[in-house]
C-alpha cells in the first residue's frame, strides 16, 4: 500500500484510542459507588454492562461497512465521540433505566463502532504484520481499563461517582479529539491500493462458506472458555482455592490479558495464525486441567488464572489475522464484524453458565471439564479450518477465478 505517512505513528494513535475504549471494562469498579449513592439493585445495575457488551456487534457491522468504503477514520471518531458522550450523560442520570440507556446503549454503540474501526483500519496498513498490529491495538484495551480505573479512583477522592463518570467522559472526548489528527482512513476495498488476495470474499459470500461457521464457533467456544476465568476469577479463587480477597487476582488477570494480546499477535506472525491459535486453546485446556487437579492450592490457582488470562488474549489477537487469511483484507471490516458475533455469544453466556453451575453444584469442577472438552475439540477444529482454507485456495487456483 503506497502512502506518505508513518504507519507506526498511526498504530500508536490507534492504541491510544483503545486506551479510551478500555474504560468500559472498569464497570465492576463503578458498581460499588453507584450502589452506595443510588441504592440500585446490583443485578439490574449489571445490565448496563451486559447491554453494552451485547450491543457491540451490531454497530460493528455499520463500522465495518464504513471501513471497507474508505471511511475508517469516520467510524473511529464517530464511535469515540458516542462512547465519550455515553459516559458524560451517565454523570447526569439519577435513575437506573437512564443509566442503561447512556452507559449501556449509547456507550455500547460507540464502543462497537470505534472498536471495529480502530482494529481493522490499523490492520489494513500492516498486511505484512497483521498479528503484531492487531495485538498492539487490542493490548490498548486492557491497559486502558487499568488507566481508567486509576483515573476514576483519583476523581472519587475529589467528587462523587456521577461527577467522576462525567469527567471521565470529558477526558475521553479530549483524547479522541487530539489523537484523530494522527489517523488516516485505509483505502477503500475497490481503490486497488490494498494488497489483493485470491481469497478475497465479501460478507455475502463469506456467510455461505462453511469456513465462516466453523470460525464463528471456534471463536464462541474459545471466548466462553476464557471468560469462565476472566469473568469470575475472584469468586472461583475465593470459593475453592483459598483466596482471602479477589482484587489482586482480578488485576493480575487483566494485566496478563493485556500482555497476552501483544505477544500472541506477534507469535501468530512468526508461527502462523493456525498454529498460534491451536497453541492458545491447548494451553487453556492444560490450565483448566491443572485447576481440576489442584483444588485448594492458592499458588497453583494464581498461575492457572493468569495463564488462562494470558492465553485468552490470544483468541482476540489472532482472529483478525485468521479472518483476513481466509477472506482477504479488502472486506476485512465487515467480515470481521460478523465473525465477532461469536465473541458476543461466548462473552454473554459464560458468566451466567458459570454462576448457574456453581449455584446448583457448589463446585466449579463441572464448568472446568466442559470448558476443557470444548477447547480440545476446538484445537481439532482449527486444523480442520486450515485444511478447508487450503482446499478453497486450490479450487480458486484451479478455476483461475479471483473471488471479490
């Protein structure tokens, strides 16, 4: 791709955008002061985060279409502004339904639009280092969660939670305004400036391809397995492994996840997307097995929880590369948006299934066994996907037809 700007400066700008978007994952920190101030039902309050997560794939489709038409910067800026406004308006609400609207719906739409714009716009500038680019951008989300939590803690020493949410939103808005000057839109899919691939396929063709559905469930089950720990690490540790408090392990898993996104993206460039993803799933299965064998061992739990958090990051870091490897870069924005629905299913289902099994069995063993079984099956599915991709390429070459 010919260009007159430094793509590494742009990559840094994309990472800074994700520092902002990572703020939504600090919701567990916001819950306690919100309940103290407004006496809202904790279960209903959690819906704000669930709505935010659940809505993300829908604006990703809109954002993906903008990216593929050469309007990636518009998707990033518009999404970032909506995300910031969601926080700002949350600072004014006095009722829970309004918080579901502001933090849940408005910030969620902004998050999905900006996230897909940010990730896939960056990848299109790095056809030779797709894993590294996606890993760097995704690592920004985890770091952003830690930065947002620290900033929120500072604000809470000066003001109440509502005012803190307002000023967090204002900070986000300023960051978006400054950083957008260092971002350019990747060329449109029909501009002939993107690296062409024999595997190029639009979303209509992709949805008819068996590889899409296999990728969809590989992502869904991988996210499900990773979220078992990521969503409930404190409860699991305190309930079965002797932890007296969950804050340290929650922070540790978050940091491991951030580091993992960067490292696994780089590993996928070196080892290859399929081998890297298979290794991610195999290691998560191993850590699940160790958790089953080491019940009550606090030290082992820390190792396994951080290990799963580190490996879970690889699911998100490697999948953008696998998507472009199977369906090309030209339609990456919209194609990945559809793949991402698998993430939504895994992320929404895992916390509830984990809690339900514990409620009725008073043990996390069964959910570990289920997750471990799914991970082993998915390792086999990954190599099946690789074989199908090879067959697809051979068919295209034999027909002498490039799919657009």
